[in-house]
C-alpha cells in the first residue's frame, strides 16, 4: 500500500437536489425531494434541508410526503444531471489519467499517477483547489476524501459531508476504523451486518479480533477473507480508469412478432441468463438492469432499474428484468427483446447476501417521460411534470411547480435570477412549451477547458 494520502474520492453533495436548487433560486435553502412522483415512486435523493425530516434515498415517496409535506417535489432531469456530471468528471481528468467514476456524482482519482500530488500537503492542496473549481464551474459543492487507499478515501469523503474535505493521515487508519460499525466497510450491507451481529461482531475492531478463520467460517471464503483484510485497513485495490465497456447486453430479433405474454416473459428470462453469462465471463458485475423492447410498430422503449450495488447474480437480473417487463405494454406483438447490465464494476461493492435474498432498492426508469400513463395522471399532467423546464412566449424561462385540474403553475426564474414569480396557465396554453435546462453558471471562458 502507498504511504501518502494520494487517492482522492469525490462525491457531490445531495447531487440531484443540489442541481435543482442551483437551477431554481426559490428552492435554495429549502427542503427539495427528487424522485418518482407516481403512486409507486421512490425518493432518488433530497436536499440536506429535507434530510432533517428523516427523508432519504430509496424511501417510498408517499412516506416522504408524510414526513415533509411542505417540501418541493420534483421529477429527475437525468439528461441535465449527466451534463453536470461530465463537467465534474472533466475536472477530475485534468488531475490524473486514472479516474474511476462510480456513479454520476462520484469517482476515485489516483493523484500520484498524474503527478498532481505526492505527499500529504500536495494532496490537500489539490483537494482544496478541486472543490473550488467544482464550485466555480458548476455552482455546486462536492465533498473530498483523501487517503492512502480507496476504502479510506471513500470513508473520508463520507465524513467530510456536506461541503468538506477530510484527509486521513497514513498510519492512523486502523485506529480510525476500529470503533466504526461493520457497515462502514465495503461489502457489508444489512444482511451481512445482521449476520455478523448475531456472531457478536458489531465494530470493525471486533472483526479484526475475531480473526480471519472465524470470518471465513461466518461468511465464506471470498467474502470473509476480503472483509478481514478491510478491517485491518489493508486495501490495495488500484484506481482503474473508466473501462471501455459501458454495458453488457444481449438481444434477439424475432422473425415473427411474439404476441403471447407468457412467451415474452420466458424470452426475457432466457436473455437475462445469457446476459449474466457474458457479464461473468468478463469478470464484471453491474448495477443497472436494462430491458429493451421493440414493438410491432418499431416503437422501441427501454426500462431500467438500478440496484443498491452491483450484481452478477442471475436470479437478481432475471427478477429485475421481469419487473421491468411488467411496466411494458406488449399488446400488438414484440419484434425484439434485449436485456443489459450497465453501471459496471469489477467487484460486488454492496451486500452479496442481501442481493441474493432479494433485497434491493428499486431505482427509477431513466426515461421518465416514457413511463406508462398512470390512472390519475393524464398525458397533459405528465407533460407538465413538476420540476421540468418550460418557456413562455411572454414571461420567458421557468419551471413547472405543479399541475392538475387542467392548470399548470409555473415559476419564472433562472439560475442567476432572483427567486421568481408564479403564474398559472391552462395546460393547453399555446404560449407555453417545454424547454431545455439553462446552464447553472454563466460561462466563464477562463475556466472552460
Ligand atoms: P449519492 O451520492 O448516494 O447521494 P447524494 O449525492 O444525493 O447525497 P450525498 O450528499 O449523501 O452524497 O447519490 C448520487 C445521486 O444518485 C443522487 O443525488 C440521486 C441518485 N440516487 C438515486 O437515484 N437513487 C438512490 O437510491 C441513490 C442512493 C442515489
Ligand atoms: Mg453524492
Ligand atoms: Mg454518490
């Protein structure tokens, strides 16, 4: 293991919600909840102001509404989050050729590989400057962890949240980890945590004390061995640059459209198995399960579900694909089916046990606009989903605050305006149309690569 804290972990603070607050001045400092707003929707994330009410990611939206009835509830704008993510990742790539993104808002950077830092002081300076640059370019805050290993860098950024920087001095790792709950370690989810607790192990120090043999007995060879090493703060995993393969997928086109719903289901199961064989063959696991369906009329749609952590378990992929299929109308026949896994990782970061036991977090289909029409939401209401950008011929740029009963309420404001005024229109008002998001920060030429 290296001796200098030159592995950096960045994670943006309340990412989706912070982007919404930066876009919408009236929401700054307020409880903002982003997620699926339908009856079975879940919270993608919420602002720190909403977290004090107990709201958190993956919570059913109905429960969030009970806890924080006065919060702003918005649908996610994935395309825009991706744009912001690319800006952030660009800043990281300027630091080192070794940048390993873990999600839209999170990445490891090996600062030594790029010569950006070689010791404690140079690493800290890079972290401080990075946070300032992120703020200048995106208007958002991200938290930075610095340590001599990936595991500790990630723990450090978690401690730094929100809007901070924590550097873990090499040599202090074990003392720091000792009193922490076992759940702090990568690979320990709720199920493994329970399993360890029943064996009387609740802290990292107790894992170290139990010894490797006991861990292997409790958790099996691979998991036990890995966990014991982590508890001793041994983590030699290198930062690996973004892999070429972004997803592993398989698909089949049918000579004759498939009409039988049962048969469609069986095909999806078969494709899921084939996809997992490919995934395993490449030594990968993935977090997002994608189902692709092309219908008789060539209309093609994709549905996706994001698990709490990467998986290569065929049962998990099969189940997710089957769930996704439930939301797709196949009347009229199906011409092509595909199953894919993206969000790839080399190892299963989260809880293997839990996933096999079917515990998971249902993510959001990325194509929200493409979701099946829900009973209480007609096409017009969905067109004017809360949070999306609009433009009015007379009043300019704004966002939908809410809609219903044939009306849509729009707040007219832009990222660099004062909090704006609200106006209500008929949903078919010809002067109102959907718009693209506006940049969060007015372009500053000296900061653009
Ligand atoms: P996180 O980094 O886990 O959370 P966060 O950035 O919202 O908050 P924190 O300050 O604690 O880091 O996730 C990044 C984004 O990914 C998050 O803003 C929304 C999305 N997301 C989901 O859609 N579903 C989920 O279950 C989680 C955890 C995140
Ligand atoms: Mg985050
Ligand atoms: Mg994150």
